[in-house]
C-alpha cells in the first residue's frame, strides 16, 4: 500500500507539474512541481481550496509558506477521514482542514485566493469563478491537462493598500 501511495503521489506531482502559470486570464505554461506552484501564488496567503484531492501535499506546502488557510474538499467521507487523520498526525490540522463536498462550493462570492480542481466534473467553471476573489487563481484539471485561469479584477473596484484607504 505504501508503494502504491508513493506511486500515486509521484504521478500526481508529475501531473501538477503541467500546471498552467501565467499572468494573462487564460494561457499555458509549465510548472515543475507543487513547490513551483506555491512559489508563484500570492506570497501573502489567504484561503486555498483543493477539490478532489487524494493527499495533502499541496496543503502542507501552502501551510508552510505564509498565511494560508487550506481546505481540502472531497466527495468520499472515507477519504476525508483518512486525510484528517494524516493532517492531525503531522500537526497540520487547524490551518488545513477537510470537508466532504456538497452540491456547490461552501463559500461566499469572491472569497477564495487559490482553487485547485483535480476533477473538472466536481465543480462547474462558473461555480469555481463565483468563489474566486478578483485576481484569484483557478487550476483546473481536465484529464491529463491543466489549465490556469486568473479571475480578472473588475475595473470598478480599487486596490486597498492601507487601513481605510481614503
């Protein structure tokens, strides 16, 4: 079982190495690994959601790189229980949590900074974009191909860089 888990983890890392990383709203590029993905996301942190994952590799990396709160959403309650047990065992539980995915993403509009969808059929693209904040990033897997979509910032909103702005 350990050998199978290691092979699955290696295959997942290889597939995620194909993630799309660029500044446009829709284009392609290559990422070497989860570490490369984490290096290219907002270093200040925020809310990251990994939908359909089988292990917590990305969650652990994000937890260690800044102020990230990571939620893993899975369809299977047995997978959720196993992930939770592993996160508790290694001390990641708290900043990383696990929940069984319902019919829609359990977030209000414009909340999530980073959303990784392992299976395109788990959540619609429209639902994913609903929860992403402006400039938030969606990594969407379709078969063996990854696409990155950055949610555009509406022209009618401002960027607040300090308390109460003006």
